[in-house]
C-alpha cells in the first residue's frame, strides 16, 4: 500500500483514539459532578433539618419567656393592687379618725358655748350689781369728802396731770441717756468697722543701711588712698560709712533717711562702675540726689493713686513723697497719712459724709512734717500754711489745724480726721517713743552747730556720738577752728542732755579748681 494510505489510516486511528479518550474523560467528570451534587444535596438537607430543629427550640424558648414575663407582670400587678388597697384602707381609717375628732371638737365647742352663755348672763347680773355699788360708793364718797363728783374729777385730773408731767420728764431723761448710749455704741461700731476694713502695714525706719559688696577687696577701693574716697563720700552725703570685719558689706549710718538713701544709691553706682575717686564720687552723689528727688515725686503720686485723691498741687505731692523718709515715734509718716486717709474715708462713708474730701484731709493732715525739720514752727502750723498757700479746701485746712486740738474743729470731717489719726497712732506696735526722741536729739545737735557763723553744713553721725561741722574756708581760719570746736562743745553741754560724750569734728577744706583747655 502506498505511504499516503498508511498515513491516512494512522491519522484516522489517532482521531478515533482522541474521540474515545475525550468521551471517557467526559463520562468520568460527569460521574464526579453527580457525586459532588449528591453530597451537596445531602449536606443541604442536613442543614435544613438542623435549622428546623433550632427554630423549633427557639420558638419553644420564646414561648416560655413570654409565659414567664406574663406571669411576672401579673404578680407585680397583684402586688401593686394589694398595696393600693392597703393604702386606701389606711386612708379610710385616718379619715374616720379625723371625723371622730371633729365630732368630739364640735361637741366640746357646743358645751363651751353653753358655758359662755351662762357666764354672760352671770356677768350681766354682776354688771348691774356693780353699777348699783358704784352709785352707792359715789354717794358715800361725796358725803365723806364734801365734794361733788365734778369737783372730785377736777381734783383727780390735776393729780394725774402732775404725775404725767413728772413721768414725762423722767421718760425724756431716760430717752436722752439711752440716745447717748446708742450714739456712743454706734460711734464705736463705726470706728471698729473702719479699723477692721483698713489694714495697713507699718514701716519702722532704722538709722542704718547695709550695702553688699562683690568682694572684700572693694572695701580698700572705697576707703581710697589715705582715706580720701571715704572722706569725700561722707562729706558729700553727711552719712557715716562703717567699714569693719563684716564680710562683703558696708554699713551706712545716719539719722536722716534721705541722706542715707542718697549715699546708698551713690555707693552702689560706684561699686558697679568701678571708678572710685573723689571727682567721680561727687558726680555720682549729684546723680543719686536727682534720682532720690524723682523717687520722692513718684512716692507722692503713688500715695495719691492708692488713696484715690486727685487735683493736689504738684508741690504738695512732692512733699507727700518726702514724708516716706520721715518718721514719727518710729512710724513712717507717709504710711501713717495713707492709713489716716483710708480710715477717714471709711468713717465718712459710715456717717454719710463726703468720702473724697475726708480722704483728702486725712492724707494732708501731717503734711507739715515734711518741712518741720527745715523751718521754724510746729508741723500743724506749717501744714496749715502749706494748705493755704496751695489753695486747699477750707475744710481740709481746718482738719490740718485741729487734728491735735490746737484749733476747734468746724466740721464733722475735721473730727473724723482727729479720730482716724488717733486710731492709726494708737494701734499696737505702730509707734516707738525712743526713735523719735533719738532723732529729735540728732536734729537738735545739728541745729546747734548750724547756728555758728561760718558753718556751711553739719552732720550728726555715729548715732549722735559725733558731729561733723563743715566750715567755709574763706570765713574760718585754722586758728578759728580750734575756738569754734570748743564753743560748740560748751553749747552742746549746756543745751542738751545725752549719755556719754559727743565728739565735735570741725573740718576746713580748701580746694582749687582749674581747667586745661
């Protein structure tokens, strides 16, 4: 047979084989699919059976829960019904008791009315009998006294009138005394309320200030060569510098707080600057004096703001600030004036007076103390003159004049300032007699030395144990200095009382200044 035929036979055999194999694989897959479907149907039937069983169980559980809930609700309703019935029974019993009580009270009232009616009848009978007895008594009285009823009536009226006049006089006297007691009590209440509502701090001034140094080496620079720096600083400020073994500190001693503050500021500036020599010291002291002046003005303005007073003359404001550096019996005068202003305002408010005017008078009542160490006269006189000079209100001027009883007060505000001043001064710890006596002695010491001819200025230092007197070189010679020191010592001995001894140090300094151009 030719090759082509064999090839066709072979291809047909291959095709038949492929058809048979595909048929066989299809039949195998069909059987597998039928088996899978059968398993799925069995599983579905089992799931449906289980779901039906679960649904039946859930249904039974739900029915049971509904039955239990209905039983529980029924029990609760039965219980509530029983409670309401019991409450209704109790209310019914209470109502029955109230009805019984009302019936009893009605019976009692009925019996009382019957008793009152019988008593009223008895009273009417007694009234008739009493009227008859009164007529008999009047007839008997007229027979015994020999007076008719009209005459007796006039006589009794006169006696009653006299008694009423006497009782009225006694009552008026009692009311006056009671009114005085009430007024005293009310005044004390006003004062106590004002004191309780005004709490001010006290500033007790001392006679020393301490300046801290960066190191002890600075002490030698402050002293200077042969002590010229410390002498210049003491001469310019009038304050005694105490340089001792105290580590890293210099003590400034002097009874005048303004001088001491100038010295403190100047010394602190010199320490920071580091250039310490006489010319620099003089320049720094001048700057410190200007700073203190600014500080004084600011303190005065601060006091006005604190008290709430406005429209005071700038010079009075400056003098108020100056009082920060003034003490009276150890009490800071500016703090005292602020406190008196507050107390005066509170008392004026209690009495319905002008609060602002009372505060103004209280703040300015001691204004004379800012200059009483520089001018002749008491602080009362000086304060009144200052207030007149700067056109203050007449009420304020009278309050200043009368706060120590020198002049009669002409207004209630002046009396209030007197009371406030006494309250502030009388508080425990507010004042110390010793410090005022001490500063007065130092002031007297400086006044004695300043009265000598040729004295430029003098400073009491070392707590009053030494006085330094600076003289004008052109007016006092070296020989005159010896006589002046002796005369000053004698005058101090005759005019002052002091413990121990006082050193009189007269200083004469000649200085020539020229400029290189």
